[in-house]
């Protein structure tokens, strides 16, 4: 099974792409198509995308999923409950900023999970102020491979201890889904931009790190904040990264069995 995670940074062309013009939507669209074509060459089975921007005239998820021949897909907007209710009323739930998931495998179960996102204090000269943290989301799916697999695709906060709590919430929910569907021992995968360095992620989860490679920033990566974790899997080779035409992250890919 080939797993790929990529923070697309809203499909913004970067300086690695010769046609990059910041703020030029047409150029950014062309860069997205080029990046999608490169990922399609990898023939991924599971694809997790972060910082995806979907609107009426432009679908980053469709560009990547269709290029890779991935029929099954899901977008989850990073909205709080009241905003999400309004978006659904006006049939705009499939638009906005969020995360996305696509796969070549049939899906037996899929759900967008709202992760705990608290008000985080910020110190200002005038005293403490509070700001509302971006609503963090996960997409949890049960894939019908020869043996059912539970997958969680997400984009976590940069703040600790909130980051650790969000990851624990996702792992607990995935375990509960497996139990309720009668597959308690099903292998599980978490992938995405976890906003945590490798040495820290190893301390805060019992999942095995399946991919080790520097992913950020895209031009001269010095850290790994994008991860692929698993239980019941092992890496079938070295992880690979690639600088694509969009984003300040590198794409992360690994084969597992």
C-alpha cells in the first residue's frame, strides 16, 4: 500500500516552478495541475491533503484525485459547528478551507471528525489576550482492502499541549470505530501535517513512525513535521520526499505492508 501526504498550502505556486507568479490564480492553477501529475506518477493508494481550498471555480482535491485515478474522496472544511451549520444550509459544505482524503480502495465507513480546538492565550504588551484557534479536523475512514484498514487524515495545531490532545483524540476515535465495526484488531494509519517534530511525535504516540524524511521547508528542508504513523504495518522501504510546484512543504510518501 502506497501512502502519500502533502500540505498543498492552498495551491500556491512556489519558487521551484518556473512559471510562479505570486497571487496569479491562473499560474497557481497550472502549478497545481503539474504537482498533481507528479503525485499521480507515484500511483498512491491513499492520499491525504492539508490546507486545501475548495471553491466553485477551483477544486484542488479534484485536481489531485482525478489525476491519480482516485474515485473515492472526501473534503472536510475547517469550520466550527455554527459556521458549518450555516454552510450546510446554503449547500456550501463542500467549499472553503480544510483537509481532504482520497483513495483507490472502496470505503466502508467515513466521517469528518472535529478535533478539540481551544482558545489559546497570547501575551501582549497590554496583558493577556485570547484568540480562537483554527478549528482542526480529521477524516476517518475504514478501507476495504484485503483486510479492513482504519485511516485517519488530519492537520494538527502547532500549539502544545493542544497538539498532543488532538492526536490522542484522533487515535482514541479510530480505536472506537474499529471496535464498533467488529474489527478491533484492524491495522490503523494516521497521516498528515502533524506540526510536530520527529523526536516529539515518537514520545507522544504508540503508533510506529513509518516514514522518516525531512519535509519542511520545501527548498532546504531542516525538519519533519509531516508524518505517516501506523499500527499493524511496517515500512516496505525508505520514505521519499519530493519538492513539487506548489507549497512550502515537501510531499511525503512511503510503501507499507
